[in-house]
C-alpha cells in the first residue's frame, strides 16, 4: 500500500504503492496523518500503483488542505500515474487531456507545480 521514508527530521518522503482504493483509504489516512507529525515538508510519490479510485482522490484533497492549514509544503513528485490524472478528470476536478489539463480545485494545483 505505501512505504514511508524520512529524508530529514522535518521532511518526509511518502511513497504510495499498489492499490489506492476504498479498501485501503482508512489506513492510508492514518499513516499520512502520522507522517505529518513534526514535518515541515512532504513529498508524495507514486511507485508501482495498480489502481486508484475516487476515495483516494478525496483523501488526497483532504490531506492537501490539512497540509495547507498546517503550513506544510507538499510536493507531488512526477511522474504521476495515468490512473491518478484519469480519476481527477473523471471526477470533475480537472478537464482536458494530459498535455492541456485545466483543474478547478485547489488540491489539483499541485499537478502543475514543478518538483
């Protein structure tokens, strides 16, 4: 599901793996919140992701807002899985195609930031 590795004491590199779906979202939520403890910045990275559903996107957007409230710098490391972008489009957070994507939600803004 995920693997977390601290790079520095106030920076966390959080790696998502495998199935990011409703079955795992509750545990992911707990792990993400625990990883925030003492962090000033966090990288989210995707490796070997097999599936993403809307529940993960909702978790991601909620987590994004939590980091903003706590003034924690959050970075989405590229490349993003195609499934992540597809679910963002299918759910209505973004529209267009990968090369011309427009997003309407603040949690989608990280899709365009350079890492």
